[in-house]
């Protein structure tokens, strides 16, 4: 008799197939990660930065705690997959790094918290001058001041003083007393604009303002600290360079290459450098630090090799690397030790260490180490364009040159001078194009504009700056010790004139700049993630990064342009006409406001006064404009003076308008058909961007959320 159980029901169809498919997918994933094992560590700073970005983008504590819970769940998934597997370890370590990044920037934001004023005040300021920023092009000197404790002012304020009100150059460490008008650190004027309030929070600045009278300044005595002395030397060196170079902007660029001081460069030349893709030459970063370190290393090596005894017995490469390291540290301190410079100095020191140990000098591991150091000490730097631009450029360059085909093409070989020159020119052009493509999303996200001809301009400007201007400037400073530097300074002036000519010519070329209105965070995140995927992996799977890049680019291009922009104070309104023009409510708006509104609208043309529009009916106090959008006519009413209007006329005009806008509180009887924008509303929302086609309103308050620097009463 047969035993029970010999005849069992067959397993359900697919029950054996599913585990088999799962095992095959897991096996393929493990095989892929094994092939990419040398690249996996590069994602550690990316995961850390991802956690920092989550805290910066999510609006409040609920979102932050939700992100922590999600990341913890991902870490548990990694544990469930098994830490013995590469996929499990990748999920676990990546999630823990992201949690660390979120908590790190959150803790730093709380750590640097400092008092700040909450409304404009006119008061007496007395205290110690901590830093001096000369701005000759704007005829200003910007002072960072630590007020005396008894004044009940923030611990640190930033004050602009007219150059004409200063009897002599100001040095850090002195004391100042002056009557000034102070303002709270300004949030973004409109959605997508620069958030100075966030930057001021992490710098400990609680107020900004302008001196109303000539200040009384007592210079510091012999008790100044080393940082004050260094800041004074830096300012004196900038003045010396500017006096030796012909032309204010040329002198300002020469000073910025040596000390990082950009205050003497005319605004129109700064804009030309931005439009031509050469603005990176102004900030002391990788290019400048590399030139100084590399130049000192090469010079020390050549000089030491002149001695046969040293050449035979001493480790010349190690000594030269040490000299280059000291030069890099000194240059970093002299140029103000800003985050980009520190990042570049750290990277240069790592390169020197690799050279001294006989390792490959420039690798993605080096770039990742530099990013990790910066994010650990200054996590808030991730939000700034300087960090993003510098690391994107270096990562794209190293990844491109590390590609097997590019490396094989660029390798040295036995060939004629013409072929060698052409090969080097092709590699330089390819590098420039790759860097331009990598930087374009960042420039469009932060500045709403990106240059088209930057790769071509940089092909000439970078060698000109690295191999001509900076060495000549160093030679001129050296010759000035003996008082014979004039010929070298003349050569520096001519080279800088050529650089400015390149910038102005490229900036003025037709189609030199692409403009884009405010880009959504999601579109930027997709392009950044896709770019990192392309750069950090080596196998064919890297090509999948093209999908998020394309999706992000399409999202950015299809992002709707706002029809109305209202600044946070309600004084300035921009009407986006849809034909590449913007009309402003107040024709006397300053250059800064004009630039902010034009960039947020994605418009490069000069703004028009709203009075020039045929559909606008304006007086000195009131303006009524009709706009055709979304298949209907919208009527916008806006006040443009602080004077009181007739209540009956205003109420009647409000009732006939769809949107009413004013910098002051509108009366209760003012009831427009759709939206009433006045001082009480703007105190809760900040600046607004209005899309009439969709009936959508974006606000600065929604973007800032409840981060510590937010001042909105939501």
C-alpha cells in the first residue's frame, strides 16, 4: 500500500519561476557591483550630500523626520538583503551616510544660530571691525562689525560705507562708531532668487545696512591678531596691484587672481565675464591654486636639480611637493580662505601627497575626498553655486579624461609637432565642451542663464590666465621688491586687456546666452543625479544616466514662465509679456531688482516701463493693466506710491480687477475678483510668482519653509 503523501499536488505555476527570476536579478546586480567595485566608494560623498539636500529642500520638521524614517527603512532593507552582499552594503552605508548628512546640516544650522533684528532700524553702531571688503567699482567699502554688547544689536552685522566718507583705508581690528540704517538679512525677492538670509544665517550675520554719516574709526594698535594682520596685508596687496595695472577692471581682475578681491571690477565687465562663461576666473579656486602649486613645485624641482649633490642624494620630488604645499596653503590664506579656495587647496595637497607616494595624481577618488572634507566641515556649502560649479567641472573633466577612448586619444606618442598640437587642441576643446554641458544646468538653476560659447572662450582664456597672466603677475610682484616691476606690470595690463576683449566680444555675440525662468527643484535633481551616474560608473550601465538627464532637461524646458512677479515688499511688479519682454511697474527700479526680475522671468532684454503698454492706464499713484492669458482677459490693479487714494475710487477699481497689488495694507473694502496682494499677505508669503494660465501662485515662503532663517508668519 502506497504511503500517503507520495502523490502531492503540483506547485502553482510561477512559484518556482519567481524565485529563479529574483535570484538571477540579484546575481546580475552583484556581478555589476563587483565590476564597479572601485567606483562604489565615490558615492559616499554623494549620499552625504543627498541627506544635506533633503534637509535644505524639505520645508519643515515633519518632512525632515519623514526623510529620516525613509532613509532608516532603506538601511533596514540593506540589512535584510544581507551585509555580505554588495547591494546590501551599498544600501546600508548609503542610507546611513544620507542620515548623517541630514543630521549634520541640521545640527550646524542650530549651532550657528545667532540673534538678528526683525525690522528696519536707525541706530548708533559701535564695535570692532572684523573684516573689510573694498568695492572701488561701486565706491563702497563693506565692513563686517562685531557690535559692543551693551547696544543690544546682533553679534555680527554687515555695513556698507561710502568711499567718500572714509578719510583713510580701513583695516580689520580697528573700532568704528557710526549712525546706520539696519535691515534684517533679506530673503529671496521672488521665488528662485538668491537667498541671502540663508547665507547670512550660516555666517552669523544678524543685520545688514548702510552708514548714514561719516564713521569715526580708531585704527587697531599692536594688539591685532594674526588674522587681522593677514586681512590688512591682503587689502594692501590688492591696492598695490590695482595701482600698478592700467584700467580699473583690469586691475580688479589682477587683484582677484592674487587675493580674491573682486571689488574693483566694473559691474558691466563682471556681467560680460558671466555671459562669456569666464566668471570662474574671478574666484580663487582650482585653476588658480593649481597654477600656484604646480608652478612652485616645478620651479623648486628645477632649482634643486641644478645641484648635482642634491640631485643624487636628496628626494627632490618630495621636497618640491612640500614647497608646493606651503605655497598652496599661503595662497589660500592670502586670498581669504573661502570655501572654494579651501576645497581646491585640500585637493591640491592630496595631489601632492599622491605624487610624493608615486600614485596617480588626479582621480575621481581625489575629487570625492575633497567633496567629503568640505561637506563634513561646511555642509551648507552644498546649496551654493560655488561648490556645485567647482565640483561639477572637476568631476566632469576627470571622468572624461579617464574614459579609455579619450585617454587613448590623448596619450603621448611619437608624432610631429603639428599633430601633437592638434591633438592637444582637440582634447582641450572636448574638455571645454564637457565642462560647459556639466555646468549649464547649475548656471540655469541659480542664475537663470548659461553661455553658449564658453567652451571656445575658455580655450583661449584659461591658457592665457594660467600660463601668461598669473606668472607675469608673480614676476611683477617679485620685481617690485627692487622697484623695477613696471615693464612686467605693462605686460600684465596688455594680457588682461586681451582677456576683457575676449569676454566682451563673446558676451556681445548673437545668441551668446540662453535664459530660462525659475527651474523646479525636481528637474535640477534629475539632471544632477543623471550626471553623477554618467560620471561615476565605468561600465555600460553608466548610459542609463542619460534618461534622468533628458527627463530633467525636458522638465526644465517645459516649466511654465510666470506671468506676474511681485517682490516681497510689494513695491515692484514685473509683467511678463510672453514675447521676450518684461514691463516693470516702477521705472525707477534699481539695477539689482531689474536683474532679479528679468532672470526669474527668463528674459534677457531691457525691461520696459508698464506705461509704455497700450493696455495699461497709469497715473503717478495707480496703474491698471489688462493681460490676455488662458483664454480670458485678466485685469491687474497695482499701486505705485505711498500716498493714500480716494477710498471710493479705490474700492470701485478693486471690484473691477482680478488681482490687486500694493506695498501697503489695502482697505477691507478692496475686494478683487481673485487675489488681493498687500502687506499682510506678503508678510506671510514673501515674493510671489503667478501663472495666470494655470491659476497657480508660487511663494518664497513655500520654498523657504520653516528653516531657521525663515521670517515668514505662515
